[in-house]
């Protein structure tokens, strides 16, 4: 066991090097599974923790960045306003990898505006929504993703129809949108890996049961419901460029999506004959799955060619936050010219 | 009704009068008004222009008040010696507001009754002059305003060559529009020369008092100052009257902030979806080691409150320009005020307290533009620059902008090699130097010990989550000492003394010129006042010394409740009863006439 944990990745780090503080979330909380898979994915991808910025808003979900990668810079910002914080922060050094963890309250209620705008700007950011349909930190109120009719102890029945985060992300023109289930660690990790290689916003809506306040067997956000209603669209693999030739898939059964950095995502078709590159079809598929009462998981939409936010700015290779002072202040002559040009 | 007449002329009033021009917004009057003010300025006469405009794009009344003052008084005057009435809807009011003996110019197609006989009337055949110059149909309404420029040039002796150079500047040398506008002005001038029997008692005579100065507004100056301050990142959301500040950056930065070696931009600007996001982006950028700035006005400032409080507590440098307009609520969006002093000073929940710089001139807007970025980095805290619509958007005579006399100060940032050198333990909030300012690292630093977790929740010296009472108190007290210590390094107050003064006056921001004028007026009445202009909060010790030195101090400000007065009263409670609040808000810049009357009223009691 001890030998296994000390195994080093290609940059000489063990999984321990990717860990954070001891979790303070409830035992069995789906969010812990998300934390575990972020750690595994970054370890496997040989990402130096120092190259990661982890950001979050407020809520149970937003505590998660504390529990992974102590050696990464992190910022626990304001409720619903992680997207703006991440946008400004990543301009500091656009080569860094942004990982944002948000919740359904954080994203689909107070933060809906910022969520839609960060998707439309296509900020390179892995945007994970730990979605449990309930406000945990304030002890069990409905969130905007709670299904209509859901009964909670203190709240009674939920009157309103839910917000579908995946639908909103696609409508908001996010360039990578996926849904998964925290009880499906393999798929969760595959999507995180793919998302980390996507240049643009990668929204992953993770149905992540709240074992304390919203885990009744008939609830959309429960383990039992997820286990019995999950329909995976495909089996996902991620292929780094050097290994691409080693993987063989039978023609017609898989779809390869090349990413900007030369890597590929391979989607092996399962229940549906589905290609996630058509926005309108993706939305239709979500509607159909909703009618069938299915929890569709997998990579639902991807457009690897969409320009990222940083592609729209003509920035130097040196990160802005490392530019020397002399590059920041125009010379005295230029001010003289401005003074002369004024009336 | 009285015809044009010449009998009322008395002694000439030279270079000391105000012109009130009433037009309809969206009719192109701005070009005509700027041409007038620039022409007079070019003649070497100090002049200021205040745009009193509606929150509307086209069709509502708008006024432009030009004050010509060889004494150099640039504040608003309550007197109007010359009125130009181009708007039928406000004709009656414009007529009533004109001082006795004044000249009333009006478009002669306005058929409104004129019920005063103490004025010099000057109807202008605007339509026929415009018709004769045969403008393209779409320009007809726009050039109509050039008629009063020509007539005023004749009446006041404004030199036509200065008008030409004003038009040349306005149209950036484009000969077509220059020539066309000029031809309307010439025709109007000649019509006046050939037809008017009146002689103006008001006149401009060339001086050399504007030599070396420019005409500019505070928002452009603030934007330029920000660029020269080495900003990396601007995020903003449009709001009157702050918008023109980021827009000045958008205009000037592409030419000034390209790296000559790589040709790449050394900055980025994002128009955010709202003020919540604008401040969020700026806080994220400040945390990541960028010199970040946003600009807003009252309603946007309210939305920025939560992140401002976080930035104070997490100790993140950001700069926020606040261009005040009239509140509460949506208020009067296009009118000036100084009503956000308290809101800015304490923006945020809990014991939040910010550093506030208060420029009092266009030149100072430039200076505080770069200085604010240095102070924010040095003190690792938000720095607010509190300006207002009058200073930000109106035209002021200003000396040229001065190149920063201090190098860029990035404050205490540790990079990889710095962390290697540090012998002692480093913690984000550990006060290693005993000056209450810890060292910070920024994302991108590859040293394994560089990272920390920033959070708006309670934290210890190492940025770990903490709810311990003693840790909370220690941290918050240190932050307070840090802000308190800034009193010594923030811009000092500007003090003007006169011999024999027993009372003083304290003011700040855009009222500076009006207060100086008041002090001159009161001296003529035998009341001598020394004057202190507050340039930063928290106030320097010099402000308290000043208050202690006089029997009575008037605190003048453009708001209802006397917000600066209450801040000062709390600073020096034992002298609070000597502080007399003179505050007033009606949407107009404070005038010397009002301040003088308010002081005289207090002096009676």
C-alpha cells in the first residue's frame, strides 16, 4: 500500500504531492469523489501543481479546492462570482491551468449571469459544478436545479421547474459541456482529463449527491437514482499525442476529437449514436433524455476550434504579471506629445 | 416689444462674464460650444465650460455654461450675462434667468413672448443664414448652432482665427467639415456686422494667461494617468459619468502600451457584464499580480461593495475610480455631486475602511491615476479615487500633465528567487518587517512554497482557515494599522494661508476653484479665511493640525448631510463643535456665490 502511494509520475511527483487539506465535507459526500478524481487526473497528466490556479465561490462545493493540491494557488471568492475572479486571475499568466469548482446554488442561482458570460467568453477554465440540488451549508433549502415536486424536510415540496446547467452552458455557447455522476469515477476522471486539455471553457456538471440533505432514493440528485437512471453516451478515453498510435478502435464505433494541443479524446459509442459537435442536436438529445427520465452522461457538446478568450487578446509570451516595470510605463517623450496634442 | 437698441451700454465688462447656451441635446450644439470655449481659451483668457445635460440621447433641453474669467475663477458662476436661446421649450426660463443688462440672443423663428425690457435683445435669423450656406440636408440642424458662434464672435470680439484653430482641432484637420462650419460662422458674423445695431457691454480681450496650459477633462486625465501608472488590466461596465474614463484608456492605450520589441499589448481591457463582474475581474487580476483598475459611479459602486470588502480583507491591490453623480438611487445621472464620500470610505460589510484619493484638478486626476496604482501595490489594499461629474466630464484649463516623478512601486512581491533567499518562514499574512504589510506571492510563481489559499473567511498568518477569536482580532487589527499608517504617505492636504485669518475653510475635489473664489470674495468683505483642501482619506495629521489652529472651520461640500464634516468630526471629537457644515446639493456644481452667502449667514449667528 505504502509503495503504491509513493509511485512517482513523469515529473517525479507522487499522488501525495497533489493532495490538499483533510476534507471537512460530510462522510460520503459526492464532492469528495470529485476532489479525488481531480487529484488523480492532474497526477496522471503530470501537471505541476504550481501551474494550477484553483478558484471557487461559496457553498459546500466551493470548499472543495481546499482539499486538493496544496501546492497550487487558490482563491475562495464570493458566492456566484468565481467566473469573474478566474477571468481576472488567469490574465495574470495565461499559461496557467484554471480549475474552478462551483455548486448548483453558486452557478445556477446567484452566479447565473457570470456563468453565462464566462461561457460566452470561452475563458480557458475547467468549470466543475458539483450539483446536488440543495443548499448544504445553510442546511437543506432547494436549489435552482432541484426537480419540481422534490420534498425536503423543512421546505416541503419544490414548486418550480429546475434549471439544467448543461442546457444553459450549451445555450451560452460553452465550447465543452459534459455531464457525469460522482458515483461513476471512471467517467468523471476521463472528462476531467479531457477538460484539462481543452482550450476554452470546459463545463462539467457533476451530479453529486448530498448524503445529508438530498439523497432520497427517488431524487434526481441521489446515488440510488443516479445509479439506476444513468445512461452513458460513450466510453471516453483520452489520448496524449505520443501514444495515439497505440490505441486501436474499430471503425464506426468510435469518434476521435482532436484538441488544440495535439491530443485526442476518443468517444466509444454506447447506447446512442451520438456526435457531440452539433449544438442543436445536443439540446434535442437533452430534451429527449428528459422525456425518458434518463440521466444522460458523457461529453455532450464540444467545439475545439472555438477561439478562447486569450486568443482574442494580442498578449506577449511573457506573462503580464512578470513584465518588467520598464515595459509598463510609456516614455516621457510620449507624454510630451500628448500634452502638445491637447488643445 | 423693444427692438435692438444701443442705449443701454455702460462701461465695458472685459473678460469677466458667463454665457448660458440653451439648446436641444443631440442637435450638435456640443461642437459649437466647444468651438466657443476653445476660441476664447486660445485668446489667452481663462475659461471653463460646464455641460448641464439630460439623461437622454436626443430631444431634451441641454445647457452649456461658459465662464470667462481673467481672474482665473473656473467654478460655476450663478450669474448669467449672456444667454443664447435655441430651444423653444426653455425659452421662457432662459429669458427669466438672465441678469439685468444682459444680452439675450435667440433664434428668431422662436415665437415666444419676451416680457423683459432690461435686456439687450438680439434675434438671430438662424434659418435664413443656414439656408443661404446650402448645407447638406442632414447637416442643417447641426450647423444651425454655428450661427450663435458667429454672432457671439462679432458681439464679443472673438478672433476668427482662433475659431478656425478650434475647428481644426475638433475635426482633427478634416478640411470638409472645418470649411463648412467656418462658412456658417463667417456668414453669421457678417450678418451681425451688417445688421446689428446693438453694442455689447461684454467683451473679450486677448491675454497671455492660458500660455502653456491645455483644456481637458478629469476622466481623460485619469485614464492617461492609469496608463502611465503601468496598469495591466482594466475591467469596467458603462455608467454615466464614469464611462469616458475607461474609454480614454481604450483610445490611448493601443498607441502607448505596445511592447516595442514584440509588438504585443502589455495590458488587457474587458467590458464586463456588470459591476459585480467588473470588480470581480479586477480583484482576480490584482491577486494575480496585475495592476488592475475599474471605474464606476454611485449605483455601480453599490454593486461593488462585496468584492471591495473581500479585497480589503484578503489584502488585494485594486484601484477603483468613482466618478460621483447625484444620488440616492438612480438620482440625477447626468448631474454632479460629492455624495459618495461615506459610501466609498467604508464600502463593504464589517469594519471595512478604504484609502480614498480625492483629486481637485484635472492635473491631479492624471497624477492620482498613476499614484493610486503604486499605493494599492505598496499597501496591498483597494485604493479608491473619488472624482465627480464636474471634474470628470467638464472642460478645465490645466497645466500639462507631469511625468511620474517616482518609479513604479510593485510593493512586496516575492518571486522564486526571493523565496529562496528568505531565511525566516514565509506566510502570506506574516508581518515580517513589522510594518503591518506582509509579503505576497502571485500565481505563476513556481516555487513549491509560493502557493497559498486566498479566502474571504477568517485566516491565520499562513492563510489557513481559522475561526480562532485571537487570530481574527490580530489579523483585523494589523490590517487597520496598515490603513492607519497610510496617513503619513498619502497625498498631503493643500493649504493656502492669508495673514490675519481666524477662521478656516475645508473642502475637497471639484469645488476647489469655487472655494478659492469665495475666499477672495470674503476677503473683500473683511472676512479672512485660510483654506485646506483634503486630498486623501484617512486624513493626514496636517488636517487635524489645521482644524486645531482656528476658532471656526467651515466644511464645504456638494452633498446634503455634510459627509466630510462628519468624518472630520469623528477624527477630532474635541474640536467637533468648531466645525461648521456647509453642504448643498441640487445637481449643480457649487458656486462661489452660494458658498459666500452660506458663510455670511453663519457669520451673522
